[in-house]
């Protein structure tokens, strides 16, 4: 953590800490009963590799389902949610 000249705090996370934080944020989002797509993950959590984070969460024992969703432009994307929600 550093303090910039403007007085704002700046946190510097290494890539492992950033990945863990993103996974925790994504899991918390899913636990609220919400689903998430890669575009939403990028917008909300600055996560460029949602499929990798989902894979890590699955490996940790979380039951995450994948469905196909269509965007407004007609593209098909993966949408992730917790099973049973």
C-alpha cells in the first residue's frame, strides 16, 4: 500500500492476490443468487479471465453451472450461476 501525493491510498496486489480477490468477489456475487457473464465480470471486477476464475472455484468445490445466454447484439456467451439458485 502506498499513499499518492494527492493523499489517495493505492493498493498494489501481486497477480496471485488479485486472482484470489477476483475469485472471492465473483463467488460473493454468485452467492447473492446472481449470474455473471465475461462482460459483466470485466465491468464489475476488472476480471479478464472469468472462465479461469470459474474453473478455480469449481476446483475448490463450488457447484457452478454454465448456461448459454444471448446478448443484445445476438452473440452467444457463457453465463455462470450457482447450482440450485
